[in-house]
């Protein structure tokens, strides 16, 4: 397999390999560039909730995720029965959809999200800082209309999305430093 030329790499991947990895290693006081935080995958998902019986809604959610990621989605079924929500294990159709992005598609999606989609959000003041202990980041998007890949008809049925950024070596603020270096527009920290 031929090695890709730097011109063929997605913009954020080339930036990470050429500048950000060394900069983060120095900034975080790490001994090796192999200890620097690195983005391993991005998971885009959406649950259908109470509208699990509405076929048009299910198709809209599925098509939206496929169109904005450029990848096929996987339908998710119930793992256990919950009587309150009228859900039976394995039955009742699909309760949500997800797709996992890796490699070049992951960096291209992240570039479009940070530089095109998030600036289209109405009254945007930055994304909240929601990191888990491992340094992974979860971003909730309330409506899919911020993605320019979708036509007006595709945004008439509103639904939300969840985007999870899985980061290797992201503990102790390293994950936040990585996403900040990529240009993720976080909310300003409130002064006490």
C-alpha cells in the first residue's frame, strides 16, 4: 500500500502530525511524543425515543447521520426490557442509530463540525466542557439543521445528535488541550 502524500491528508490530521503532537508533548510536560493525546475515533449517534413507531422519523434520523458522516449507520435495539418505556429486549424495532468514524473520515468530519457546523448554531457562545475521567468528550447537538450537507426538507423533522470524541491519553486535561488545539470553540471559563 502506497504511503499518502501530505497534500492528500485531511487538514486537521496533517496539522496534528506536523505541529500539534510536538506542541502538546511540550505543553503538557510529557517525556515522549507517544504519550501525547491522540483522537482515536468519533461516534455519531441519535436515539429515537418515543417516536420508535414512526417509520418516517426513523428514516429521517438514519439518513441524516449517513449524510453528515458519509458512512452507513448501525441500528441499535434494546439490550434489556424496561416495562415503563414499553420496551422488550431485542424487540420493538430500532431505538437509535450510530456510526463510528476513524482515520481520514474522522478528521474530515471534525473539521466540518468545528469550522462549518458549529458557527451555524443560533446564539452560539461555545460548547460546554464535558469531559469524562479518561479525557473523552461528549457533545450534544439539539438539532441537525446546523450541518450544511442537509437540504431544507431533511431538516423539517428535527432531532438531536450526540457526538463522542474518544481520546487516547486524554486524562488530566490532555483531552481538552487536544480539542482546543484543533480549534474546538469551548465556552469561556467563568471567573469566580
